[in-house]
C-alpha cells in the first residue's frame, strides 16, 4: 500500500499516512494508556470544560488563553497525567499533547502575594 492510500478506520475518519482527520479526546487516550495520534485537533479538559487545541504542542499561556483565563499571568496551571501527581506548567513551557497520559489541565488564580 503506498503512502497516498486512504484507509477508513472504525470511527469513519480518513487516515492518510499517520494523520487522523478528526479531533481526538486526550482524556480517552490517557484512560486507555495510549499516545494520541497526529490529528486535526486535540480535545483538552481545562477546569472541567472542553476546548480544542489545533496543534500537538501548546504552551501554558496558550492553554489559559484558549480557556478564556486572562490575563494568563494571574493563573497557575497544572497538567494531570494518568497515574501521576499534577505538575506545574510555566506560561512559556511547551506541553506535547501527543505524549501519553495527559488527562486534563487545572488552572487556579494566583494568590495576591504570588508571582
């Protein structure tokens, strides 16, 4: 099969090479213990609400802005990975959404005395 061939998977999404032409839910992949594929978008959970990230990498600042938490400098962001404790994500730190185990993000307003 050549690289231009199209394959229809069980969700009726077109797979071209290694690209999945749909939006995948990161939490579902984390629960299955799988790495998300390269795809059109990634459904992320921030403070209990879903948002779509179009790129497989995103900065902490971009997560907060996507979730409408502005200005981002007034929030502390953490990422929760399956089986691990939440880890702080700095504003300019890049998170690879294709890495296995990312379940959700949690943002909390910074205390007046922080930062």
